[in-house]
C-alpha cells in the first residue's frame, strides 16, 4: 500500500485490522491450549466438564477486557 502511495489513514486501518486478526488467533491458540490443560488436569484431579467450561469462559471474558 505504501509503494502504491495509498493514504496514511488507509495504511493504518489495514495495520490495525491485521493486528486485531493476529490477536484473535493468539487468543484462540492460548484458549485452546488452556482448555487442553484443564481437561488433562480434570482427569487427574476429578474436575468436571462444567468446571473446565467455567474456567474457559472466565478466561475469554478476561482476554476481551485486556484489549
């Protein structure tokens, strides 16, 4: 876009969109791994699926406010 002499506002908008997309991928990867760890722990510690899902939902709420 820069080499095409696009407006600075357009370039910054695309950068912001790219960052947001990468943030969403990062959140997905972290949350997926957290869910796997909780499920593994639940097998060892007798945690039920409800507890795992509640922990996952709390994490998602937290991560939404971090941005």
